[in-house]
């Protein structure tokens, strides 16, 4: 039957939802399908919607490519037409009027057995979706299934279960709920069943009716709206010069890149002729050829050399390398400025832009110099590589496994991850010195016991199993300088939200550290961005001239927390992911924090104020 559907922004698909998540819709809860089951590319190829970022693809994605979700308008469909597939889940329902737990049978006029028959099966189906039960079964390896209601209780020898069960009790506590089989009168307290573990069938709900393959891991009952039922694994990269100019991304188009790798190109005329042949063969959009042709030969040949050099680079490129490149580019832009980088789309927003005359320096009471660099334009690419289900994270033997979210076109081997381009503005913050080259300053020595605890973890991370088990956590993140900047970043985000016009959930962070010859420098980029627009309106960079006031506001009550003394007495250790940090003083929206509110220590910052 026709579905009402549910609108979803591409950024929501990447950061919060996506394949394997359970989304509430007007038709009841549904499981969002994987890209290969979504029917999104039944009549097209993800190359049409490619987001080009060579550095991100090579480093964090293992040479996989990135596609963006097309809108209904791009696909040529009406706005209210469902274009992305989803599956009704869970299928069991609970009638609140009669306390009956039941599963609707297809095209039946009966939903709850004690309710009157419906006039049409559509009415019965709609009622069952409204009453969908709020519990599912999940395991740490990404599998989700229906709760095995029949096996919760011990039936008599002649009873194999029923198509419905009695649901008695309630009052807000699951320990007060009793589930009874109507055939043999077997009973089970749901509170006890909720704490049990069940064998997992290995089913991925994003694959529809596809049978499970077996798992072997224990599964637990969990609410379908729980925050830990699905956590997106996101990788992101900032557009920086020189490899991320508009020309570089045009030359990274799939068809063009294949030619550059296979055929030596020695001139602009030769390249344009090759591109025209690709256009004639309908392998390339003619606007790409026309745009590349507008650049002079020196720019084109230089960009080709950059791209081929990056591809043929024998040095292993890692996430640390990517972060280091971003950090260096931001520091260079803070020292010398950065000219506007044009978009690879006609009329699109500039990709990166820093005006040196707008950079401000503030002399702090400590004698240090804080530099604030406004990025009036920036571009960030966020990619969802997969998701985890940290159902039983405290169990060392049952750590969550990343389930990949990707699409492999038929008869091809290269996988595509969903991603989104975000355009906006940002503020880069670091310390400078009038004695160091280019003004780059080594981070000041950190005093106290808190930095020593983090330094011990940084030097010997093997024993810190809880924080090492978190996907995406690197050993360099345990450095006390990184924790210092990360903790300050959260304080600044909260303070900026008061004056900038953005909520704290709209401001994101990227924390940087670099250690060379035992000297560590650090900095943080705070930015706000949105997809599908020309960026933001300057509410963030407009605060740069007044940043001394913002800093004072961020640190004003750092010595106090409503959870003190419990909060401030917390110490980082082998079984901890934070030092002194709680929701009242340090934690922010997890969509803003790259590290899911871990690697924070208010005590470290309190003992080492800037």
C-alpha cells in the first residue's frame, strides 16, 4: 500500500540516521534500508551524485568513493513521493486498550484479537503500526531482530506458543509487567527477561526479509528509541589548499581520473581533446569539460601533478597525516591568509577563505598570546562509513563492531559511502609567539596530577581498554595537550552559543595537535556549516574582535559544577573515558563533539588556565 513517508535531510541521514536505524514515521516505526536495498540507484549510478575529495577517500575511506543523497527534485519526482526504501519494524504491536501483544497478519481484518474487526485490511494494518511495540532485540555486532516473545516463558509440553500474549501491569516500571501465554497460562516477568541475554540470529534489519546468518554473540532486549541502539561512525575532512581547489576536484571526476592514471597528459589541448571524447561517449558531463577549459595551462598541469603525486605517493597516508595537513594549512592561513578557492559548481560558494587583516591576537593575563583566525568560508565533507551498536560496552569480550554502510554497483568492485558537503564559517584558535618561526608556539607546560595521568595513558595505552575499544579513538588523542584543547573547545562552544545566534548543537569542533622533536603544538577549529546552501551568515566570525570576552565567559565558572564535589573528584584511569567531566559542566551535543563527549578533563584545564 502507499506510504506517507517521512522527510529526512541528508545531514540527518549521515549524522543521526541511516541504514540500520529505526525512524518514526506517520506509518509507524521503520528500519532504513541499506543503500543496496534502498532502490535509490535502480535507474542510475552513484557517480552522478559523487562528492569528490581525494584526500578523504585515500586516507579514511581506503580508496572508496563518496556519494550524496539526491533530493526528490534532482530525481525528477514529486516532493511527497517516497524515493528511499524502508521496512516496517518492529512488526509486533501492543494494544493499549486490551493489553494484548500481537503480530498483525498480512491483509487481515483483525489487528488486536480482542478489538472489533476493521472495515478494511488497510485500517487494521494502520492501527497495528500505530501500536508498534517499543522493544527490539540487538547485539553488539550490529544485528537487530524482533524480541522472541514466545521463548520468554517456559510453555507446557503441549504448547508451542501463541500468535498473541497478554500484557499485564505497567506503571512506568518494566518489573511490574507480566507477560502470559493465553494457551498454557505460562508467565514471565518482563523485568527479568529484559536483563537476560538471548542467542542472536545474525539479522540485519536494513536488508529487509533477508534471513540471518547466525552470530554467536549474546543479544539483549532494548528500547527501539535508545541512543545506544545505533551510533553513526563518521569520518570528516576539511577542504584545504592546495589539493582541494575546485580544479583539483573537477580532475578527480571518475572518468577524468581514470584517464589521468592511464594516459600521460602533456598539455591543456591534449586534456581538452580527451575530455571532449569522453563527453561524446556520454561518460562525462559537458559542464566539467567547459569549466576545466576556463583554467590556464599552468594551473591545469600543476593540479594534474598534485593529484598523480598524491596517488603515487608510496608513503602511507593515515588519518594522522590528514589531520596534520589540515593543521599546517590552518596555521599557514593564520600567518599569511588564504585567497578564495572557487567552487567546482557554477555559482557555488567559495570553499576556503581567510583574510589576514581580520586575524586578531589577544594578550592574556598569563603573558601568552592567543590568536583567533576567522575562516569566512569553509567546506567540510562528512562521510558515514558505518555504525556500531554499543549494547554491552562494559563487557570487554563483547566490544561493538563497526557495520559498514556502503553501496557497490553491480559488476563493480569499488564501494561508495554516503556523505554530505557542508558549507559555512569557522574560527581557528591557537597560541603564537614572537620568538618562534612563523609565530607558531609550543604548548605551555601542563602542571598537576591530571596531565600526568593522561601522559601515562599516552605513553602506554595498552591497559586503557575502555577508551581504546571505542571506534575511531587514536593513541595521539590521549596526549594531555589534546585533552586540554578538547576540554577548552567544549567550554568555548557553550560560551559562543550565547552570543553567536547558533545553538551549541549547531557549532562543531575539530581539535588538532602535532608533536615534532618532542615539542607539541595544538589548536582547535570551531565551525558551523549547513548543506545545500551558500554557507552561513557570519554570526560566528563576527565575534572574533570580542573573543577575549568570550574566553572569559567560557572560563568564568570552570571551578564550579552543580555535581561537585563528585564531578571534580573524578580522575581519569584505565576504566574511564574522561576525567572530571559531566553533563552539567563539559558535555555538549554529540553531533558537535567528534569524540562523543570523551577525552575531557575539567580538572586538567582548571589547573592550567590559558
